[in-house]
């Protein structure tokens, strides 16, 4: 897939210099930068061990102790 992008002169000059120093062409540098940016934007996923966790059989449900909780306090930072 092909795209055209437009960079200001200073950014284009810096890209050309950085690509030359890395021994790569500008397209390769841009491609890698976009791939890295997209990889960082992926929503984090819980590991399968967490997703498949069904609880501890000997542990009482949290809701079982709800009657022992005090009343909610006003949030001092609100």
C-alpha cells in the first residue's frame, strides 16, 4: 500500500539525515516508526491466566461481607 505524506522542510531534512546515519532509506524509517506507534496504541490485553481465573473455591464471595461495611464517607477531594 502506498501513501503520500507531506513534511515541513526541517522535519524532512532531519528525517533524511537520521535515515542516512542509520543506513536506511526514509521509507524504511517511516514504516518502522508507524509500526512502533501502532503497536503502542493497542489496547492492553489481560493474560489468559487472568481471563480464565474463576476464583478460589475456599474464599467467601466479597458480597458475603458487605453487611459488615461501614457507610460511605464523603470524598474529601471531591
